[in-house]
């Protein structure tokens, strides 16, 4: 039987969101930012924090700025 853990690394790092939450906020597939990151090294100017567990955490403030129409460099 597979164990399911409820621990989310985003809970312990303030100001960071998971790829799934990023996708929900931007109303896109969760695979889109991962694919863009592999191809270009960023997604719309966003660069995530890479955890040793291969998870990606995105800066919530930068996502908010992007949603407000600001250009990220």
C-alpha cells in the first residue's frame, strides 16, 4: 500500500508556491511552465527555486506582478 504524505515544501518557505498552484493562478496546465523551463530556462520571465526533491517553487510576488501586467526581466 502506498503512503500519502501531506507535507508540502511550500508550507515551510514563505512567499513560494508550487507548480500546481502557479498553474491554477495562471489558468494553464501544470506541464506548461515545466516544459518552458526545460526549453528556455524560464517561464514568462519566472525562474523557480529547485528543491533537491526535484520540485519547483515559484516566487508568489513575481507571479502576482505578472498577473498585474508587469513585465518581468
